[in-house]
């Protein structure tokens, strides 16, 4: 971690897992440096021994977030203040490794068994429920998911204590911690408005909602893409390039599944 954090564009994501009729939906925006806009890709993966999978990615990357026909979705939130390891597994590889799991329990085990290169929150959603893990170089701390099945997360840890104090101070000085807290506060204030997949999508469709970054106000970061994974009797994927006022949602069907 170095002083460039004070001026580097923040990487930010706001995430919701919501219990809906027939399962759960996982929705998040992926905020990345604005120079990456235009490199958005949806990868369809499959083959011998691999469950059909759709992954949001950028050109040259193996993936950012994704979902499988078996009914497992994986979302991520960067947690830059957690301890990191130069010899750890990068987040893109950890995410892809988790998507290869048969169920949430196996996904939990896969994430807990590796050393992580950087702090990251992983949300695992299936038809039956959700798992929330804040992983650092030292361990993965599990965030309790309420009985309602609703999970909200942004870019600061809710339970992990494996903090890099110098990184925390730099992020605070750069305003990144305040941004994360304000986005989570907004989600918590509006969570009473959501009960269905369409309700969740409506939050991310609101161009005035303070959960998506815009390059003119956020140091060069903007919403790269938004995803909605419906892990129900028939798993499905929706993706949109950019923010709420940028493009239409695109649908990606997955074969019948369900965990």
C-alpha cells in the first residue's frame, strides 16, 4: 500500500442480496477507473466438467463477478483496508475458483482455504440462501446474514478485524471510507422499499441514487457495469454497461438449475 491511494480513483461497489419468491437475487454495481469503460465483456464459459457460467469481465481479465447454471452467484466488494499478501491469490482468480463450487458450503470452503492477495468481500447467493465473507491475507470472517435473507455491503468491513492501520488512514484521508459508509447508509435507509428483483433493479436504475460513481465527481472512477443474478428455480443473469443512464439491461439465460 502506498501514498498513491490518496489520489488513485477509488474502486467501489454497492451490493444487495435479497430474498425473493423462489430464491435470492444478488445485485451490484462495479465501479472501476473510467479509462476501463468500453472494455466490458460478458463471458459464457462451459465445457467438460464445467457448469455453464456467465461472468462479467473486462478485456484482458478472467472475470469480475458471475453466476452459474447450478444456481450459484458470486459478488465482490473491494476492502482495501484489510491486510494483504504479495503471494496471495488475486481476487479475480478467487472469484473464478469460487464459481466452480457445487454449493455455498463448498464456495465458503474454497475461499477459506486460500491466502488472499488483497482484502475483499465475497457474497455467495443461491436459491436457498446467502453467505457473506470478508477475506484478508490472514482469514475470512463471516458476516451474519439476517433471517430476512437480505445482505447489504459496500467497501468497508462489517466484522473483520484484520485491518492494515496505515491503509485505513490513507483511505480515510482520501475520503474513500466516508464514501463507503454513506453508500451503505443509503442502502439501509431504502431497504424497506425492496421485496422483488424488480424492486432491487429499480434502486440501481435511479440515476440520482448515491451508489454509483461518476467520473466528474469521483476522481476518475465510474460505474463500469451493473449485474443482477436471479438464483431461483430458473437461474438468470442481467447485465448493464455503465450506470443507470447509460445503457439498457441485457439478459443472459442459464439452463435450469438450483442449489
